[in-house]
C-alpha cells in the first residue's frame, strides 16, 4: 500500500522555521521588567513555550500525514486502520475530557462501501478539522498556562520585595525607638528591663529582615528560571498603576469570551460535530457501520458530548464569576487595609508620646509597632492580590497577547505549505 507521507525533513524545516521566527531578547527588554515584558521573554526563550510549539507542529504534521492516507477508493486495497496518536496533546485532552477517543477507522479489502465512502467523505474531514482546531486551542491554553506561571512567579517576587521594604521600615522604626529608650534609661527615667525588651525586639526585627532578603533572592531565582535566564541575574520590576476602582465588566460578555478561549470547549465542540455527523450517517444508511452500533447508541454518544460540553461551559462561567468576585473583594480589602494602616500609624505615635511621658509601658509600644507592621503587610498583600487577580482574569479571557496567535498562525501556515 503506497502512501504519500510528509518526509521527516519537513520536521527539520519546521524546527528551523521556529528558530528563525524566535526573536532574541535584549537587556533593554528585561530592565525594568513589567509583567507583560516578563511574559514575552518566557514566550521567546522559555523551554515550555518552545516545547508547546514543537508539539503543535508535530500534531499538525500527523494530521497532514493522515489526510494523505485518505485515498481509499481502489478495489483490492488492504485494510487500513487509521489511529491518530495525539501524543502529549492526547494526554492533555484525556485529563480534560472523560473517555476521550482520537479518530480511527477501518476500511476492508475490496474498497469502501457506500457507507464507508460517506464516512471518508463526510466524517473524516470534520475529524481532521476538529483535531487541527483542538490542537491550536490546546496550544493557546498551554501558552496561557505559561503566562499563569509567570504571573505567579512575578508577583511572588513583588510580594517578597514589598515584604523586605516593610521589614526594613519596621527595623528603622525600632532602631529609632531603641535610641530613645536608651536615652530615657541613661536619664534614669525607665527600668533596665525596658531597654532589654527593646533590644530583643530590635534583634528579632533584624532576623525578620534577613529572612525577607533571603525570600527576595529565592523569588528572583524562581522568576529567572521561568524566564530562562541565569538564576542570579538582577531583576528590577516595574508595576502597573493600581486603579482606584474595580474595572467595569460585563459578566455575560466575559463568560462568552472565556468560553471562546477554552481549549476544552473547543475540543468538545469538535467531538460533538463528529458525533452528530456519525448519527446522521447512521440514520441514512441504517446500520451499515462495521461496528454495528445501534441508532440509539449513536444518539447516546451525541447526548454524552452535549452534556460534557454543557458541563465545561458551566465550569468556565463559574471560573469567570469567581474571578470577578475575587477582584471585587480585593478592592474592598485594599480600602480596609488603607484605613487599618492609617489607624496603626496614629496609634503608634500616640503610644510613643504616652511612653515618653511615663503613662504607658514598653510592652504597649512594641505592640503598637507590631500592629503597624501587620497593617503594612496586610496592605501589601491586598495590593498584590489586585494585580495578580487582574492578570489571572486576562488569562481566563484569552488575553495572552498577539504573540501566541501570531506564532500559532505561523506554524499552521508552514505546515499547510508542506502538505
């Protein structure tokens, strides 16, 4: 049986194409580093993005090869079994969709019957189109996952750096407080135990500052690793301004956008189209399939895919609603943290004045210092939560940047030229 398969050299050409189209990152693209710049570097240089592009290319090449096996009309042909091995894409789809089955078909010796010819002419094109569409959607979703990883690493670094700044301020406040306490002690106005407590608090703050510095180092290394850069590279981050109010959104429109961006929904829509076409053919030819499934079984197959698609759509809608709620809650928390920090600052000033006047204890002063530290850390967490939630929302809505669509189109175009 002769088959016109795409030669292995096509894969080599495709890999060369990927290398040519991959623009190098320069130092100016890295410093200072916005979130969008970090994501772009990961897309350009990260090993995960390169792997996703190669797997998309391999999947499309397999689909193209299978379409070349589509010449099944001559009598006396041997039995042809079409099994589409989706590789990693199949593993992903198997995780997303219960009982996912790639397309397959057996054509007996002697050439196809009318029913089998209808399968070839009507079902297989839908299957191949669905596979290409699913492969593209899976690529988009995988690149979206890469973006999510960068978001997590980026804002972990932001949080670590912010925590270090808060701990530095706390240490500086305690240093000034310690000098004041020592002056009062030297004047004989406070007991020695107050000075000891103050020095213990300062030593503890110094340890917290060292821990925060170590956390920054580790967070920087983690982000560098995601970006494919040396772990010890210095990073300067530049944050987007925080809006004063939550962005106005249309929940229905966002749900529709997220459904269109879902690789699982795209895959299920393709499978549903295939199941509906098979049901239609069975109704026309009344049981001439070689597997001899009943018409009701075909109906159940369609209903199953409809149910799976419905569940996937509801899950996406729930994710959109949860993200919108999380964003609204984060803005509310930021307002509360602003007020909390302001109260803590005034409280510390009042307690310090009372302590200098001999009207309160060093314990009250240290508690007020800790209250301000906690308020500053809570304010930092609320700020980072807003930024990271906005970024996650963009990913859910498929806003992964033009690079992903451009790369996918370039790969699909190149494969189309090789077919």
